[in-house]
């Protein structure tokens, strides 16, 4: 190997090492939220369907063949609790609650403040489904208490 080739090889190796060091230090300096790029439309879709649209509109959008595909629509209903305790059907409220948790987690925005806001929407959705029934609202309060205690 000529002296010039050896010098070029060492120089290239140093440049590669420098770039690797810079990339490593940048990766370490970014928080997970900064390192993850979430499409803006997914964030706005999530927030609109969680906090602006009615539960009825959320359910219709979820059922639509042309619903947004940049968000997670999966749900396990009311998890291990009955979807319809005492005949009060909370399924749709549970769907939207799951939608909030899943998408906020995927978008790396699931903070304690966001969790409270999603849980509060769940509580309001259940109350809306209850109408004026005090037994239904008492049941909704139990469900809300459970997600505040055990949800995450």
C-alpha cells in the first residue's frame, strides 16, 4: 500500500469515527419525544376525535370505510370490566378511551396530564350515555375510579 493510500485510509477512518461520534451524541441528547417524529395529521386527528367531536361522531368515524388510517383504532372494549354493566352500555366510551390511550402512547404524548384529560373525557362520555340515570352515573363513577387507579 502506498503512503498516499495509507494516509487516505486513515483520514477516511477518522472522518467516519467523527461522524459516528456526532451521531451518537445527538441521539443521546434527544429525549424519546424529540427522537420520534409523529405526523402532524395523526396528532390533530387524535385530538379532534378525542376532545372536539361528539362521541356519536367518533363512533361514526370509527365505523366509516374511509376513516383516517394514520391512527390506531383497536380496542378491547372495557378491558376486563363488563361493557354493559347493569344494562348500561359503555362500549362506545371505552372505544374512545382506548383510542386516546393507544394513540397518545404511539405519538409519545402520554403524560400524566394527557392521561387525566383522556380519563375525564371517558367519564363525560359515560355520563352522556347515562342520561339522567343516577344508578348509571354511579356505575360510571366506579369505572372512572378504576381507570384513574389502574389505567396506564
